C-alpha cells in the first residue's frame, strides 16, 4: 500500500486498520446459522468483533502518532484560499504596515480608499469615514477631516486600522504612539497604481480574493471599452479643465493617462515647463490650441465656455464636443474609474462620427 499524502492520511489510516482487522472466513461460512446464546459460533463471533475493534483502535493510534511529531498537538488546518494573518501590506513607495490580525474597525480618511474598501467587500469592517467620502451611500460618513485630520477624533472611533492618502497633521506619528497602524495610499499616477491599492486593501482586510477578482474585472472592462471605441481618421486633441482658473492636467498625470488610452493629444503638455503635471493655462493658449474635445471637471458648461472671449471659435465648442464630467469619478482613482473611461469613449466615438 503506497504512503499517503497529508490531506488523505486520516482516510488512509482507517482503511489500513480495517484491512489489518479483517478476519478470514468463519468456520461454517456459507451454511445457515441459528441463534444459540451459549453456542461456540456465537462465542467465536464475539471474539472476532472484539478483535476488529481492538485492531482498529491500534491502527488509528499508530496513524495519529505517525502524523503528529513528538511534542506537537493537532491543529485545525486553515481552509485553502483563506486569508491568513499576520500580513505585511505596502504599495510602491510606501512604508510597509504589519497587521497582526484582521482589522474589524477600519477608519478611512480618503474618499478613494472608502470606495475601494466597500468594493472589495470590507464595508462591514468600516466604522467611520471622512466628511468627503460620499460613496457608497452606506458608508458611515462623519465630520472627520481628510485634509486636517485630528488624531484624537480618529482614536475616538477605536480603530484597529486607519487608511489615508497622505500623512497630514502628524497623523502617522500620533496614531503610532497609541499603536494604531496607518496604511497610506497616495494618489495613483497610473491605472496600475489603482489596481495595486485595491489589492493592498484586500490583503489588509482579509479580502484578497475579492480584490483580485475586482481588479481582473476592471482590467477586462477597460480593455474592452478601449478596444471597441471607434478611432477617428486623425489624431484628436483635448483640453481637461480642472477649474475656471484654467488649471489643467498633463499626460503624465493619472487622468492624462486615461485619455492616453484613446490616443488623444493633450494641449496642456506644451504649457508645463516645470513638469508639475498641473499647469495653469492662459486663455490664449487654449484658443490657439483649438482642441477637438473639452472635458470639464468643474461647474462650467458649454454655454459658459462660449461666453468667454474667443472661445466660441474653438472646434470643441462649435461642434458641441464639450463633456461635463462627474466631479468624483474624475478626481478619484478608485473602482469607478471605469465610468470615466466610458465617458471618454463616448466622446471619442461621437467625434469619430
């Protein structure tokens, strides 16, 4: 009989004991027997039954001794695929955070992180989120500030994990003093950063499988949207407006890379000599660049743009190719980035005719 592998060892031992204890044919086998309280056949049958029981116990004991080294006790195995703790969690450029056990009282000071936590299935572990975390609706929104966090206010929620985008107001040092781990997830600069942060939160909260499934679906959905978007016969240019002061975002930023998926040319790239990624453009620069598409991440509209001196001559304004973006999805790098990708796809499809 071959040596068993560990997962089947218990089953194999039962079979082995039964084989060892199996008696040969009893005298008179094959002939009718009758009940006789004190007959020789009954006595032999009882002896054989006792022998089977004894050998089975011996076999099981031997198996148990063989499976458990001396000095060790049997433990319940962790189910395959289950999340194990402690874990060390980190994202590119960040400081690793060690979590001894699965956190059950998470505080999020980042609207993007809040969306990620709920998307990976950790919503029930979240006890408080900052004042700007407005999605999803069931998130436990509080007056906690993401920009000027108050350590005492955060500690008041008795967190066993705090997630934030930045270390403001000595947040990390203050929480470290009271032994509360802090996971920093700064603004992503590319889609890969979004996927990395989602999976980091999945690992930190005991939802690795859900996080991996989510990023897989996001990759697939985004690839399909881009692939199915008809491309125009020429390169299209665009202007992304962050606010009425004409601040914009270049191709090197997260939002710029989303536009880059569709082969669009960014008119802000040539107006960023310092490489900040967020230059302030002049009205003259925008008018002269004459973008084919305009994306508004502020409260402006096509009508307000047309009222600006000279802007009514811009192709995007004349062709009604001005897209008003949803403020949250265009400023966060979470799971709803797919909504932004769809908006850009729709605009490109329309321009392609």
